[in-house]
C-alpha cells in the first residue's frame, strides 16, 4: 500500500516547524515566553493536521473505503446520537467528542498565543480554521480522485462548539489568574 502515513507527517511537520521557528527567532528575537508559546502553537498545528489529513493514500487502489460528504447541518450529529441510543457509541466518542475536544484545545492555544480577548474574534478564527481543514480535505480528495476523508458541515459545527467551550475556559482561566494576582 502507498500511504503518506502519520509518522512521516509528524516528523515532516516537526522538522518544518523547527525550521520556521528558527527563522522567526532570528528575525523577531522572541523572548523565552514567546518562543515557548510559538513552539506549543506549532506542535498543536502539527497534531491537528496529522489527525485531520493523514494517512493520505497515493491512489484509488490504496483506499478500501470511501467517505461521503455531508452538507446537511446536523445530519451526521443526529445519526451518531441515534446510534448511541441503540448502544453504538463509537461515533459519539470519536466524532462528536473528538471534534469538540480537538478544537477546545485549538482554541485554548490560539487564545493564549494570539492573546484574543474578543469572543466573536476568537470563535471566528477557530471556525475559519475548521472551515480551512474541511476545505483542504475536500481539495485533497478531488486532487487524489478519492475522498478518503469526509467533508462534513457537522464537523465545522462541532469544531465551533469546541471553540466556544475553549474560549469560555480561556476566559475563566485568565479572569481567575487576574483575580489571584490582584490579591
């Protein structure tokens, strides 16, 4: 089988991330805190891209399954809830909780690194990132001639919910941090 697998992706993205961070460090002379924040952000980006895009098949013969796209809001979500009501929890755990949890972490990192204080701006950036990932999955599918990943509007909805929760947690953490520092 010909796949660009997750291990290759992680190694490639980590080497690329180190290269980018070194270039930016030389140009912007980040302090230790900024360097740490940017390293965390690059690791998060590497993880998200690895989870959402890999393994990439290099031809139709390498794919034993095809995912359908879903452009009907809540169609997949209701299907996973229906399955869970009948004792099948895989979709709830992997799709519902996985998408929400992944973008909860994404939003925490984005808010921390970009110092986002506006709810609308933070959620818009997270939602835009989710749309970009879904678009990239669709573009890769069209380029390869096989949709090895689904393009699903429900993923964008769930990711945006994760962003909202992540921003709420970030706001609570920074608010409590300010109160602790004041006392």
